[in-house]
C-alpha cells in the first residue's frame, strides 16, 4: 500500500509542476510584441517632444505645413505631420487650440478601453483608418498600457492657448498613403502619410 500512495503523490506533484510551468510560460509570453521597437521609438519621440507632455504655446506660434484641420466645440485640431518611420510605425503630430473662454479638458480623447483609462487626458483614443485596406489602427502602447502619445499637462488646454501633440500608430502597408485620423468626438481628418 505504501508504494501505491507514494506513486499517487509523485503523480500529483508532477501534475502541479507541469501546470505551474505552463502557466508561467503563458503569462511570460503576453504583454509585448517581442521586438521592443515601439518602446525605443517612443523614448526618442518623447524626448523630442519634452517627455510626452503637451507644451502650451501661444496661438501665434509658427506652424509647419497644415495637412488637415478639424473643429469641434471651441477646439481646433491641426495636423502638421504624418511620417512613416523605418521602425514600422507612423507618427502623427500637430497642435490643438482652445478658442473657447474656459479651460478645455481632453478627458474624452483618452479612449473607451479600460487599459487606456490610466492615460488620463491624452491622445490615447486616436485612430487611423485605412479605407482602402479596410483597417483601423489604434495608438501604440507600451507593456504597461501607456499610450505612445501626448498626455496633456494639467489635463487639457487653457483658454486661448495651443498645445503640441503626437501619437504613434502601427504603419499601414507601404502602398497606403491616404488615411483618416480621428480622436474623440472630433470629425475625421483625411491626411497623407509621408516617408521619413
């Protein structure tokens, strides 16, 4: 009888060890793309943009070429750049201008996903739509769920001021150059992607 009980115990321990190993393997495989390229790109882009926070500027600041401009409730979203980088992503940037009489809160631009709610007032809810390929591209995220985009300092933009922003997306196929950019309740803006 001792041999039977010993063998039963060994089988149980082996099953527990195998199950634990499988669980650790599965949990270790999730949460990243394995390449690490978006994270490295985001750190260089964030350092270029001052750490990812939106810088407030006067509305008379010099602007690059305007690719598109859309207007919502006292807010104007201007897109000045959409560049396809060699790392396999597209960086879209521009300014948001508050022409209203009070502080504008960017809370509804963060997106509806639970993971994105921790990004606060940001461009996390932005998307690119490829009508030709019939695909929608969402903002890239790091392994902690933070968007590779601007998080607005103070939660929004002061009345009469502008703030710079950027958002990074997976790149559509190389032959796709025309996409629609949309964030929050703003109307979509048709833009052309240039090569970086």
